[in-house]
């Protein structure tokens, strides 16, 4: 018998101890969007992230200003995204844009050593814990939000949901998930040395969220 | 690395290690400071006692339900993981798990494996098994990196280097890492680790991780972390191998949010961790990063023994938050290394007998004052003191059930059995009791003044000159 068969046989032989199925949580009463935005912002800032408010027209300018202030020379953008292309049309010569258009294995060293910041969109966000939801894909791969020391994120304010459970339910996650789903709730951190918090353990040192208040996703 | 995997330790050594730890003021201050800090952080996350109780009940119900259907859920999980393109392996023992790791490593001619935090990998002695086969296994969690550099084992399941001060870590880095000057600045120390490990992430052939929750319905591995090293290990190398215990599975994705929130708040007092990483498959054809292969190793190693008994099965409800150790008066004083097992503290002493057998661990189950702080903070309501009493009884008197656990009765001794039998005889027969107690009062002058461990810090015990019944009789005759 294989290890699998042995283990399963032992478990099947054990006494049956029935336990009731846990009740599905009732989703929180839907707060108005302004409350959710405020909750999200407070939680994000408490986790050491920076949050800025902007709109559909103004965000590229704000992003470029912040990048300049933080001394970003090279910015990583995704391939074939609307927001990436908008940025590539108006960036100054002093800012080098790199497009994530090849497999990571083809430019690992450059990705790890020469990129100052990454710029992605978030799919949605969670108010109660201040978390961004990312579904990395071929346009904005996983490492964009991990390897560069600074991560800029564009978030549509209308997509902020009350809780993780409510996002899972409203986006029907259980019907099928992509190969990777991420919740990001601040810059990378550690308290492994004498409980002293240090930011930028292995991932981004800085997380900068641009909350876009007007967009196509705006609720009626 | 110098130390052998610490997976067996005779009882005498436990007492000796505890004593050494108790007499180490620096160690005790590290643990006391850390425990106070973690207790305070947790308390601040649960301001509302009723809400906390509701969340604990919900989490307990999810874990109990999942365990009640464990074999079904494991099969469902396996089907969905395979459908998602994840390779599933099963291992009954640590050796089997290491063999599976090695086979995968050899197939990819791996020289360097980079590992995110995984207690199950500690349980199987992974680093040593790989080193023995000539493969470098490197820790990437900052705490684990420090502990590996020092040639030690983790002393806490969540904060592995909790026993070290920043001065000790500063000296360690200066001694072991070329060109690193001494500093006790934590930001600089972390930056040093970051720079060293970034090179390793990029160079590693295989990434290793643990798993916090497995979701059967979607075939998903959930990883909870703050540093981002877990994401690095599961994204950068071309192969990702996850290893975890068979008990970690839940049925539905909707079971994850309550467990996730109770885990982060109980463990480190955080409302949420920086990352929740849900992995449901290897890199897809159009993706530009992520591993080409994802493997999951499901380890039994004694868990099915705990599963076999209604009471002991509750041990498997554990979500490894470490709150029990953070609140344990014994753990706070002797620290994690004294236990000599992969999992220290209250959860360690109730799980280790299943992993290692009672013969090797029966002393550990006595390392508790049964104060109950552990079960009071346990987010999934494991009745730890009750389990300790059960395991103590198993160790001494043998199993009360038809399925004894490994090593049952291993701490019984002929002398102790005779003493208890004599005690039962005396206390069961009033005439004998009267005679023996009369005799003891008359022989009290024979009581030795050195009474072993008792008199090491207490005055000797001496029977009273008169029995209670004699005193009562005198009292009666006076009135």
C-alpha cells in the first residue's frame, strides 16, 4: 500500500465524530462607500502605507510627482494595461519606464537590481483590515508587487469592500481562482529582532496607494 | 550547521536544560520581554470579550467540522490540486518526506533550496537531510536566518529568534558574515539580511514553504506572512515545494477569513499580516513569473494517531498561532529550547507525544502547572490542560482506550506502582488505615531531613505527632 492509502485507511478507521457544518457568515451590513474609504485609509496608514486621493484625470501627474520626490529613476509597468500606457505617454525623460514584457527568468538580474519601483493596479480592496486585493496575471505579474523597493498601486475607490469574506462572496472566488491571489496590507515588514518593527524585510519598503475616486467603476 | 535535529530528548536532559535556562538571566529577560509584548499586542486586538468569544466559537466549529470530514476533504483537496496542476505527495514519516524532497531536487539538479518559514520542515529535519545529500537549504525568514546562522533551532514557532537580543544578533552577524561591522541598529541588521537573501532568492533552484490553510473546494494553498520571503520562495525559483500536516485542510474558501483573522490577532497581535498568498496552481502558459512546478507534501507523522481518539483529536484543531506559549508561565521561564522538541510550549507538549511517542516525551507533559491560561487564549479552544492530564495518565497507567498511543505506560515504574498499590490498600481498608497512621505518628523521628527534590528549596515534610482523628477525639472529650 502507498503512503497515501495507509494514511487514508487510518483516518477512515478512526471513530466518526460528527460536527455540524459552520454557519455561513452573514455579510456585514453594507456601509456607505465614504465610510469604507475612510476605514481602508486609516487601516492602511496604521500599517505604514501612504494613501493619496486622486481622480481618473489627475493620478498620472500625482504618481509622477511622488516618483520624483522619492528619487525613483526606473519604474516598472505592466504590459498592455490602460494605466501603464497612460503613464508611458507622459513620463518625463528623467524617469525610465521598464515594461514587464518578458518572462522573469530572462531578466532576473535587472529586475532584482535595477528597478526602483513597480506600478500596478489593485483589483479591489478590503476596508476593515486595509488590504489590497491583487490577482497577478500576464499583464501585471506577481513579482511587480514584490521585488521593487517601492510599490505604487492604483485603486478604484468604488471597489473597496467591507471585509475579506464579502470580497470572496461578491467576486465568487470559490467558483475558481487564478494561480495566484494576493492580499497586501502594507509594506513588507518584520519584528524578528527583539520585537522591533523594521520595514522592507524582503519585499517593498514603501507601499503607496493612489485611491481614485472617479472612474468607470463608480457606483450609480 | 552544528546541531543535530532535536527530535529526541530523554527526560533527565529536559530537567537539566530547564535548570540551565532558569539560571540564564539574559535568556529569561529576552523571553519575559517578548511574552509581555506579545500578550499586550494580542489583548489590544480583542477589546470586546463577547466578540472574541464568538470568533473563537466560530473558529473552533470550522476546525472541528473540517476534522470530522478529514479523509473526505483530503481526497477532495487532492482531486482539485491535481486538476489545478499541483503535484500531491503523501508521507507517513519525516524520512519519507525528505526522500520526496530529494527526488524532486535531484530531478532538477538542485544545488540551493531557499525556504520560507515552515515548522513542518523543522519537524522532518529538512535542512540536515538536504545538507547530508550535498544540497544547501537556506532559511529566508529573518528569524530563521538568524537561528540557522547561529547553528540553533527556533525557540518559538512564530518568532524563531525570540531568545536572542539585538546585541547578540549584531555580534552573530559580525562574526559569521564577511565584511559586516557590528551594529545593534535593527534596521541595518535587517538590511544586511535582505541583501544577502535577495541574491539567494534569485539564485535558488527550488523554493520551500509551509502552508497555513489548505482549501479543499478550490485546491488552494494559503500562506500567511509579513516579510515577503514566503512570496519570494513560492514565486522566484522554478520549482515550489510546500509541505504541511494532513490536518491543515478546510472545506471551503469561506472558512479561511475567520481563521485568518483569529490567527494573526492571536499570534502577533496584528489586525492582518502584510501578505496573504493564495496559490492555486503553477505558472500558466501566458504568465511571466511563478514556478513551473508546484508540489505539496502531506505529512502524517503521528497525526493520524491523535485523530484516532475523540479527546486527543482536538490537538489537531491547532492553527499554530503560538498564543498558548506566549501565555504559558512555564514556557516564559524556560524558553523554547529546553523542551528539545520542534514545537515547544503547551501545543508542543500535547502534539509531540504523537510525533515522537510518549517514551521520549513523557517528562514534557509534566511541564505544566495546569493553570489553564493556554486554553483560555487558544483561538480554536483546544482543551490543553485536559489533554495534558490525559497524556500524563497514558504515560503512567497505560491507555484507557482500545487504541493506545505510542509509548503508553512508558513512565510507569515498579516502585511507583507498588507505592500506589500500597496507598490504595491502606486507604481502602479503614482498619489498616487506622493502624498504619498510628504507626506513622510513632515513627516520625525516622523521617529523613533530606527528601530529594522537595528539600532542595523547602523544609522537610514530617508527619504530625498526632493524627487528626486523635486531635478530634481529644477535643470531644474536653468539651
